[in-house]
């Protein structure tokens, strides 16, 4: 079953309640996968990066402004990286390292955070190079929870939960192709350091 939920309904009281739901999803799911092509995965975001992201959500959708509460929930969610009970395989598009969220003063520490956390036992982090060939058409970002039990997709107007087995098989196939083309280990670190150099010296200063 595929069930879209309009953001206007889901975020009608602000961001904190939905972020609380996401905390629960992550706490209850020991294994997860995520493909995030153009921004940093929420569970690896710094507080400053998350503040900019949620602020833009509030402004775009015209919902109640509870950004500090929403950010606090997002930071709480990150504890799953350190409790020794969870594992996440995450593929970031190389573009995610360059999408300007808050300028260099936000992006530099965010890339540093990725470099620091890349070696966590709870995390397998891949970077999909911008020029690598992937044997599928370009797709939106998505999360897969558990043993391919549910996929979650965020669209402009709504979020979608996918539970139909035939659809889930396609999401699992897509993740296998994307992760298979991604760079890991030293190669991923090289891409991260290249991005850090960009934001540290040659990126936009405004």
C-alpha cells in the first residue's frame, strides 16, 4: 500500500511532533538504508544545518514556527548512531556536499561532522560521485526501514509511506544499484575532503 500524507496535515502543529515520530521510527528499526541525493541525511546533520533546513520548511509551508523544538528532536534521533544497537547504510549524492545550506559557516562544520562519523560501527557511508554511471534512471531520495519492510519518500507537497511488497522490491533494487556505484572508505573520504576544501577556501563567501 502507498499512502501519501500532505505536509499541510502532517506538520499542522509545527515540526516537533513529526520529528518525534521519526525518532520513534529510528529507535524501533535496527537496520535502515537511505539514499539522499542533494542534502545531508538528517541523522548526520549538525544542529546549525538542521536549523536552516527546518527553518526553510516552516517558511515554505507556512506552518507554526517551532524550529528549536524540531531541531532538538532531530538531535535526539541521532542517538541511534551511538547506542550500539542500530546500523544504517547511507548513500549521499556528491551534490549533497555542495548544496548550499546556510553558507560556508554551516557547510564546513557539516562536512567535518561527516568525516568524523564516517568510521562509526553503526554507519556505512557511501558517496555517489556526480560523474559515476548508475544503471538506472535518476531518482528521488528515499529511506528503507527494517528488512525492506517500509520505504519513506518525501515530496514537495506530501510524504509517502510505501508498504506494497512489489514496490518495496523496486526500492531495494534501486538502493542496490545506487550503493553499488557509490564510493566508500578512502575514496569517500577523498570526496568529503574535496568538498571541505571548497567550503573552507574556494566556496562562496556570502
